[in-house]
C-alpha cells in the first residue's frame, strides 16, 4: 500500500488487490467521513505500486504481467519499460518531472524521466546508471 497527499489535502491510497492484481486507488478528503474508490486499473502484474502526487493527480509505476515497468500518468498506462526485479521507485525532480527507477535483473539501475513537467507527460528513453569502477584491494 502506498499513500500520497494531494494538493487539496485529500489522502490517496494505492494498493494492489490480492486476488485480482488490479490496482485500486481510494481517497479520503478533508472533512469526509469515509473512503471512496476513485480508480481501478487492469494493468496486471504483481508487487507493490509506487505513487507520487502532482497537484490533484497521481503518477504511478508498477510491475506488469511481463515483469516490465508500467507507468501510469493520468491518461492511462504505458507498458513495455525495462525488466525489473523489485518494486519500481518514483521521484519528482526540481522541475516537477517524475523519474521512474528500476533495478534490472542484471543488477543495473535504470531510469526514465518524464519529458515535461505535466502529470500526463510521457516518459523519455530508459538509460542505465553509470557504474563506478571498483578499485583493487
């Protein structure tokens, strides 16, 4: 389960249903007396879901049925990212663009950044992080 606070104070919880693997979002706003399911996604996959808040919208990263990174940014899911061995990470940079991080089965950290600072902006190309050389001894 992952929780983010939206710009209006609403708390949005994102989780994966255990039996169906669907990704569900639920909200509880300031002054409300109960949770409301706001979205159900059929992206498939397994494992935890990373979430970030962009105003009133939520940006998501998850593992899909093929073990690849799927990215959800307001206009649906983009699948076909790099293979990963654990839950993807999600961070917002100083320009308001989200970056998705994934640890590949080769032990390399891969990243892809949104092309613009809009919640619905697509991800740019995936790139492997530079690996520091190890000194002998």
